[in-house]
C-alpha cells in the first residue's frame, strides 16, 4: 500500500482526504472535522496532548489508513507543518 496524496476533502464535513494505492485499486479516506481546531492551526502543545490522550482508542485498529490514524499523525503530529507530518507519517508506516 502507498499513500498517493492528501488533498482538501470533497466532503463538507471533513478537512482532508487521503488516497491510497492498494493492490486492488485505490482507497480514499476523509479525515479531520471541518471547522474544528487542530495542532497545525493552533500550535497549542497542551491541546495536542489532550487530543492524543482522548483519541488513543483510534489507534487500536492498527490500520494506518483509518481516519483516526490520519488525524493523529497528520493534523496532531509532532510538527505544525502538514507537509512535514505527511512525510513523517509515510516514513513511520512505510507508505
């Protein structure tokens, strides 16, 4: 599996959509609630810490293509740069 792109979402209720190339075609996942803050916007480390704590259950699936993983590592990643967080996400999950 490979992450092909992260673009603004076509769904009005989501911020972004990630497109993955799979063995059988493509998979598109919309993530990030539109109109809500995230670390890339606020740069608030305490808010990021609380988000990560609240959403630990999202990572229990072990599937990095799920919306919870995408939000955690791209919108609430270690950097305030979406571009940097996407690169780190791809490296972390070998995508």
